C-alpha cells in the first residue's frame, strides 16, 4: 500500500541519506514564497546523511555531525570579523603591526631606547651639556662642561695646553673656555670662520708642543699682579705676561670672575708681535721638565707638599700643581690619569672635585706627620681621608738639597 504521508509531516522513519536538490533560483518555496539565491544564504545546509532529530546516531555519523557544527561556528566567527572590518576598515592597530609589536626582540629594543633616553636626560640635568653659553661644543673632550681656574693666568694657559694637544677634538675644546662673544672675536682675529677652526689652524703652527702647552709667567711680580687682582675683571697679555715658546702667541685675553670663583675668558684682541724673551738672570732656578720653574711647597715635610697638591687640584691651578711633580713623576702622573699632558690631567681631576674646601685638607695618619729619616717616603692616597674629590694615587716624595719635598714618582692604585 502506497505511503499516504505528506512530505512535510513527521514520520518515524529515517530521513533518506541523499539530500534533495535545492530549488532553482526564483522558484517558489514550500510556503509559496520565492526562493533565495544560493550566494545570499548565510550558512550551508546540513551535510548529506545528517539524521533527523531524535534519531540515534552511530559513531561515524556523530563525528560528521560535530564537525559540521564546528564548521558552522567558524563561519559565524568569520562573518563577525568581516562585519567589524566593514564598519572600521583601517582600525587603530593593523593586525600586522600588532603581530610585529608582540615580538620579544622588538620590545627589548624599545626598552633599551627608553633607558638610553632617560640616562641622557639625567646626564644633561645633573652635569649640563657644556656648550650652551661658551664657544661651542666639540666631540669627545670638548663636549664636557669646562672647568675654570681660580686664577686668570691658569685660564689662559689652559687655552695654550689644549691647542698644543695632538688630537683635533682636544684642540677644538679650547673654545669651551671662552664665552660665545670671546670665541667669535678669537675666530675673527685669526681669520677663521669659527673658534674651533682657528684653534686647529693655530695648532698646525706649534713646533714644540710640550713647551707651548705650558707658557710660564714672565716674572713672579707679573704673576702676583695678574693672579692677585682685586676685582672681577683683568687682562692677560701673551707678550707681556707670559713666556710663550714653541708656537704662536695668542694675543690679549680679557677675563671676568664667575660666581663660582673661576675666571672665564670674555674677550680677545690681537697685539703686536712679541719681542724675543730676555735670558733669565744668573742664579735663577733651572726650569723643570716642562719649562716651568719649580716652586717651593708651603710648610715643611712631605705632608705639606701633598696637602698643597690636593689644594692646587681643587682650585684647578694646573701649572703650579704640575711643578710639584719633578722628573719621572710628571710623566707618570699624566700617563696614570690617561692624559696627554700633566695640565690636562689636573683639569680632568679638578672637574671631579665636588667640595674644594674639604678636598684641600685631606686627613693624614700619624706616621706621616713628621718628616721621615733618609729623605724619601711614599704616601698612599688610600691611607688618607680624602673627601669631596678623587684620590691622587701613591706619591713618592724626596727631600731636595734646599729642604723642599717634591714628588719624584707616581703610581696608580685602587683603594
């Protein structure tokens, strides 16, 4: 007997495993409505062999049915993403950029750049840039903050010392000791475009760098008149006040006293060619290894000499400090402090002094308070109580025939 059930009525039999063909586009549906085109349907129909609800499934059929459900979920997810992209095509962060920023090495590089930037800000805040109001920066030595001497002649001698240096960046750093106006005058008076170019050109005329780096003062009376000036400004002449040898005289320097006690060069002008220096009078002390006459330490014994050396470094009186180091000591001192000349080594050390008063008076142990027998001794900076600045290493001292104690050798040490 033929089956009388209508196709849309439920029955207890299994649905045939073959899927009926979809109606043609535009054909009427089962409810009398026109059919939808295939491409506009959001989800595909069930796969072939999908059982009717309530039917017990075999293992293979259940597996196929679950895979079909997973496929439906995935397609819904894709449709959701497509809708979001259509609503905001660009988006704040493109997917490729997000993937790139999630890489570990990218995050490490970004962190390193941030740390270097913060360190640069901290350096500029605490130490300054060194070229804001003076004669321009130069790489290396010239990029640090200039250290100004406590007496005018030393400030001018520092210019000679830097121009006599072998490296051009050290020669250019002489301009950091001048104000911007003085640096412009110095360049103009030497027919150069800027101060640094003038310094490099003058360095080419230096024939004896060691002598040129330390122009001695013409006489003790002249030195006292320059460095004992009572006021806030003075003038130093390369011809009248200094004994320049081994290179060209640099002219007349005008200096002003800063609030911190240092002398800065604020003006420059040319002067007529210097006459030949007069020979030293008979009986005058012989010059030291760098052309400067030796000085006598105040007080007696090696302790007084060491105290004077620390005091001269604190005031950045480089020429006088280097005169306390004779013979081998002068060369060893600058080599152990990695400087081309003794004066540059003292300048570098002076820049590290934070408390000049405390640094000028280091504490001594009891065994160094009296002059030792035998005329020789060594004083280690590790045995001293040094406050407010760098330690100067081990100093070997010897008593001179006239009773003075001078440093005859120097050794680096780590406390």
